[in-house]
């Protein structure tokens, strides 16, 4: 599940609130073992997602690099090409 979490640092344009939320949600799903929590655990689950989001925003604001910013579209295109080579049956479907 966590392999779906994409790097969010050093991109142009920067990571959106939605991307940060999706990464936090995937992380909490993996750690908790729940795709969707029960009603009894729902509050704790959503609180954890909010805490992880807050930590990610803090981390992204704090990180520094001298590397040039990566173009989000170019990185996505390269990933699609790798996926075509790795999973040719999906590319034809």
C-alpha cells in the first residue's frame, strides 16, 4: 500500500494539500491495517491522518536542497513509460 505514496519534496509546482492528505491517508491505512475504519475507530483514524498531514507540511517546509526543482509532469511521464515496460499487458488494455 505505501508504495503508492509519491515523493512530495522539491517539485514545481509544490505539493498540494490534496496530495499531502492522500499520502497521510495511505500511511495511516498501512499502519492501522484499515482501509476504512470501523465507527468505533473512525475518530482516532481521522485524527491520525490530520497529525500526519501536519507533520508532512512541517517537514516539507523545513527541508532544504540545492538541487533544481523537478518538473512534476516530466516525472509522471517517466513513471508512465517505466510502467509500460514493466507491465506491458496493462498498456494494451
